[in-house]
């Protein structure tokens, strides 16, 4: 290493150590306890701060550290071994992050198939980010494929021989994720750029060799640096740590994520809804405080249609739009009440989670949107026949008829369709 | 390819050259259109190649190597792949391949689109992302033109197009053969470099790459090489850039070019609807009364009525020249909506309308522009604009019943962000 390379190294060493080692203990207060994929997901997504300002502060600290270090240590020391172990740290940090997202897609639950409410919402009434999620959700095979690419790239990072290939795949893959976050107004552009910065740092190390071999087409020597173990037990420690990493971030994570995908995917609520009610219903009659409101294209009080999901959520559409819940980051909630994937980014339906008192035939409704927390309803229900639901209370009386709705999205376009 | 007018090239001509692919056989079955059997032409090419290789091998036994021929084969593959992907890339770099959803599309329920349409729209709503994808594709293509950068171009191309091939399978996009064709070409180019990359990085050994380049000793050789190389560069990078810019600016090929009647663009509620002079009140269940109408920024009117229609299941592409055949806005869209192309006579206040949905005339869900447009009879309606935001339409509908419709503009706000790039002149 030449003089300026040593200074550069000191800077990047300090910067990336600050970025990756878990110094921000506060972050871990929010990590759910346990040893399943939920806990590991949040551990894998650790960043010292979720904005670019933190990066700037860390860079300033690293710069100050570089100056002190350079003054204290002006021997012509080569940092080859330290550089090697920095790359090891970053490879594993990157692998954990990439595999965590990869396995959520490989066993497709990050982007589930759209709910009935989502299928029955106008395209223009969604946020771009929600459209991105449900557009990918309609093709689970595509999602699995993307997850496979991501997981493979992460696994390639675990060996120094395949690391440049893994980093190369991540640069293009996560580069695309980053741009998608910007384009679709997603909330993870900082985190994706964080992963990209690590992948870039990793690939820079091999860049000269790559260009020399495939572009300049010259004879090229391989990376001369091998890890040095002063004592034999250090080698065993390394093997042990590697095994532990794979056990948790691939094994445990993979098994629990797969089990969740099979049994209880995390995006939609688990609690079952009104039995055999799932579907979209036309609002045939709507009476409020004794006044029957006819069908209208302009009335903002009258309901137009109601969706009952398979789980305990119903959603109502009328001639108005609402302030949508703009959540746009990936969260794994354990409680039904917090699971807002179905309602976030939707401005034309109001979503209610409900508790069904089966003895008294009463639904206790709670608006799921954080902007309408006060919106609660208690509705009696009657089901005179299999396609009719009557909802009522002191002021409201609504008659719902199930629609025999067919979706080209589900039927496919290979045969002629008349809808 | 031979119908191209080479003296006055338009973007369609250069693009058609870029899109050429051998088509030996089409298997007439579901799999032949959507699945594995659609690769039958590849199978035939493979068979011909095997038989040819056996015969060639028999007559050419003494041959030790084909270094020179291999070089030229790679040149052909590189240029074929490069030209094709640049053709595709420019329609994204100037974002017209996936247009921003029309008003009628914004008012359609998510579940009323086909999967193919969902994917195309999901790119259409992020034009800058489309531009970026175009830059990646054009860059991959340009890198393939030069032997020192060809491998990097091939990696980009293989990655991007493998993704697109998978998209086409998953979303039933129907372009899975043509996209896989590029993956094949890119992998062939890359194939040459894989052993060296493997040796240097995975085996960590000293690696000496071997490349055979023909010597261009004679002047005519150097001149021809230079001319062909930079000629291709000029036609498919410089000229096509200009042509696609022009297309984006003046004739975005998936959107009609004719402007709407000034000031009509918008969404309208059907306030009153009379059929044979009888007022029909609004009901979402009624199969005769319209509910909502859109006037697009181009000359398309749509209305919604609760009556099933045969869907146009094409991709909405094929770069048709006439506005009436530009069916992207209705291709793959359900939601019980009728689409009409119109010509307006603003002095007499008449609209001449023609139904844009030609699916009844199409054989299957193929992408060929229809050719039987003379068979339909246009509708002639009068229109009045008594007040701002109000339009009255009257005339005979396609059942020869008289209609009188009062439309009032809705101040519709969308949650989805508006497009930041607008193709065409409206």
C-alpha cells in the first residue's frame, strides 16, 4: 500500500466499522424478542441511523479518526490483513441483509397476492409503492425467482472465492431495488443504498483484476492476500463463527420463514372472518337515520360496495377518497391489528378490522387506518340467504348482495373473455 | 424486412430491422403461443445445426481449429444482440413502450386488468425508471459493439433479459421467445470468458486469456471494417436515437396522436341519461344507462355501462399507424367499458365515433393490428357545451336507439403521482 492508499484505507475502515458494528443499542430495543425469522429480519436490517445525515456524521467521525490514526501510526505498515478482515466483516453484513430479504421472497410472503379489496380498488387510487407491491404479488413464481437470485448472491458472499460474483449480482439487483424505491416512492432507499455501498466497496477490491482480464484481455494474477492465522485455534474460531452465522441467518431464518409461509404469512391478518362471506357486495339499500339514499354518483355518504375478506377485515367504498396510510417500509408485525399491508396506500376504501360476536350476531368494527382511529362501528348482522348480508344499528341499515365478480387477472388471457 | 422504404426511413423501419428474428414454425396450441412449444423454431434450428455439423465434420476432418471463424461468429452474434437490444432500449429511453395509464385505466379496478397489462402499467407509472431501464439496455447494446467491452455488455444483457423473459412467463406477456433469444445470444458471447473468470477468481490461479483476432493488413480490409462498424453504430445508435426521439415527441406509438377537443380532457359523471326520451336513473346494475365517461387528452371517449364486453386481449402494441388501431388503452382491460375513437367537427358540433374494440374481429389474443376496419359503421353524435365542465351528447347508439346524455366533469384527484414525463403533443 502506498501512502495515500493507507490513509484512504484508514478512513474506509473506520467508516464501515461504524456503519456495520452494532453501536446503536437503541435500535435493538425495537427488535422483537425470539429466535425466529422476525427477530433475525430486524437484526439483519440494522443501520446506525435511517437517514443520510447519519452517514455524514459517521464520515466526519471517521475522518477525525483517520487524522489521529495517521499521526499516531506513521510507520510504513501494510494493512493487507486488516483490509482482508474488514472485507470479511462487510461480506457477512451484506450477506445477512440480502439473504433476509431473499428468503422472504423465495418463500413468497413479502408481496402476497392482492386481497379482494385491493382487486376492487381503482388503479389511480393507489400509491405507486402499493401498486409496485401488488403488481409483483400477482406473480408468486416471479417473486420466488427474484428471491432465489437474491439468496444465491448472498450465499456467494460467504466465500472469498465467489464473493466478487456475489457482490456483482447484488450491485445490479439491489441497484434495481434502490431505483424502484426512488421511482415508486418506497421507503427503503436509504437501506438499499447502504447495502449497495458495501457491495461497491467489496467489488472495488477486485475491479482491477476484472478489467485486466476481460476488458484489457491481459494475463492476470489472482488476489495474493490470504487470511493469516497466528494461532491454529484462530482458524477453528473462524470456522465456528462462520457455521454459527449460516446456522442462524440461513438455517433458522429459512426454516422459520418457510413455516410461516406455509402456515401463517405475515402480511394479512390471521383471525378468520365471517364464515363463507368472502367476496364483494353491492350495496342495494342504504338507509341512514331513517332516510333511504338511492344509488348516486355524487353522494359521499352512501356506500357503493363492501368487501368481506377471508380474514376478519371488511372494507367499504363510497364516492370519496381518504387520507391513505402511507406506510412504505417492510415490517413484520405479529398482531393482526398492526398488519396494514391490505390497507396502506389505498385512498378509496375504508378498512375495518372486526371482532365477531357469533352468539349475538354483532360485529365490532375498528378502522385500520391510523388517520381514522376514532372511527368505530358496532353493527348487527343477519344473513337471510347465502348471498345477502344485512348490517344495521340504530342509525344505519344496509343490505348487501354478493356480486359474481370475475377477474381477468385470475382467469388469464389465453382464451377469449367476455366480462 | 424487404418492404422497408430505405430512402425515407421512419422509426418503424429501423425498429423492424432491429426486431428481426427467424421464424421457422409456429405450433398451433396453447403451449405453442404461451409455453415451451413456442420455442419450436429453436428446436428446428438446433436439428439443422446438428445435421449440418455432422456433414461438415465429415468433410472437414483435418481441421484443427476454427479460431477465425469463431471470432467472426462472435462478431455476428454481438452485433445482432447489440442492435436488437438498442432497438428495444430506445423505446424505453424515450419512454413510449409502457405509456402512463390513460384516465380510463386510472378508473379501472386493479383486478379488472390482465396480468400482462398490470406489468406494463406498473412500469408506465414510473417513466424515469423506464428511462433508466432504457439506458441500461442501450448501454449493454453499445458495449457489445466493441470487443473490449463486449463481455460486460453481455453480462448486462443476460441479466436484464433473463429478468424480462421471466416477467413474460409469469405475467403471460407473450414475448418470452424474443426476450429469451437475447439471453441465448448474450450467454454465447459470455461463454468465451467464463473459463478465464472461473480460473482467476474461484480457482485463484494466474490466468492468461486467449483471444484470436484476425489481422487486418490490407487497406480495403481496414476500411471495410471501419465502415461496417461505425456504419452500424451510426444507424442503430445515432440515427435511431433521433428517430425514437421524434417518435416520443410527435408520435408515441401506443397512444393516439390526434388531440382531444380542447378543454374536454377529464372524467365526467353521467348526470342524466335518456334513452328514447325516457330518463333512466343511475344504478350500478343497469345494463343500458351509462355511469361514467372519460375524455382522454387524445381523441378517445370511453363510457362505462354494466354490460359484458368481449375483451381485447392483445398486448396493445404492434406500432399501428392509425389512431383507431392504437389499442393500448383498452388491451387487457375489463370493467365494462366501451372505447371510441372520434373525429370532431367543432363548427357543427358533431362527433363521428368508431368502436376501438376489434376483438370480435380478431382470431385469438394475438397482436396483429386489425385489417377489417371498413366493416364497422361509425356513430354520429352531436355535442354541446352549455357551461364549463358540462357536455351534452345526443344521437343514436349502436342499437339505433336515441340517447341524450348530460355529462358533468368530476374534480377527480388521484393518489397515484402524475407522470413527470409526457410523450406526444396534446
